[in-house]
C-alpha cells in the first residue's frame, strides 16, 4: 500500500494578510504528531498557509522539525514551498535539495525529477525544467501503484505524479513560484470540509 502524502494543497491567496490572521497557539502546534501537523488539510501548518501566512507557516515547520528532531524529507519540501511562495528562492532551493530521496526509495516514482524541475524553475533554467519534465513523463506507472490519501482511502492519481506541476511551471514561465504553482492542473481531487459542514456533523 502506498500512502500518498499530499504535497499539492497550498492555497494561493492574494488578499492582504493581517497579523491577527497569522497568529496561532505555538505550544499546541508543536505538540501535534507529524500526521496532524503535516497532513491535516485544515490544521497544523496548513491553517497558516490557507490564510496566506507563508513565512509564518515556514517558520513553524522549521521549529516543529527542530523540536521533534525530524529529518522527514516531506517537511523540508513543505517548508521550501512556503519559502518559495514568499520569494525566498535560495533558501527554498536548499530545502528542496534536502527533500531528495535515495535512488532505491525513489526508483520508478520520479520524486527527484520533480525536485530537479522545481529547482530549475526557481533558477530560471528552462532547459533544465524541460529535461526533468521529459524524463518524468517517460516513467511507466507501476503495476502495484494504488495510492491512498492521509485518510487511508484509495484515491485516483494522475501519472506520472507531479508532472502536472512541472507543466504548470512551463505554462506560466517567468511568473513567481506561487503564481506558477497555481497553474498546475489538479493531480487528484481532495475535498476539504467547510467549517459549516463540520458544525453539521
């Protein structure tokens, strides 16, 4: 069983962000386990991201990592995404590099090619982006690829994974990361319950 930890749930907000919007209970956030901190679409660092508080979210991920002595590559990736959103491209690149997987772990899945393409975009290296995209597109779908979401349920995912993001970067070349990332077509559908729906349960 393949658990697909979501990497595509960042919300692009162009609204003015007030300081009150970006406040949070630090003690409570740091006390969360990794699943609730990183994979809750309405909680953890994503609550800040959903409100457009990219730097605050990035700083929180960094503090959570340090507090829990975590080396999980996905946390480096998500912090990097938020810093890229905020225009901190060089810091984001360093974090993205730390998210790479070993060849054995990544065999057949193309995560490192996605990293290559993203870094190429941030470095304004169009040929590098095209090369990463071309290699990623060639990967055959594994026969036993049956991914599940954070809730444990099977989900339908376009293959190759993250090719849609690289295509979005190419489509919106020259735009800031935050804008270009939003150009990607959804890799899979993941519904986020509204507050009203939650109250009705």
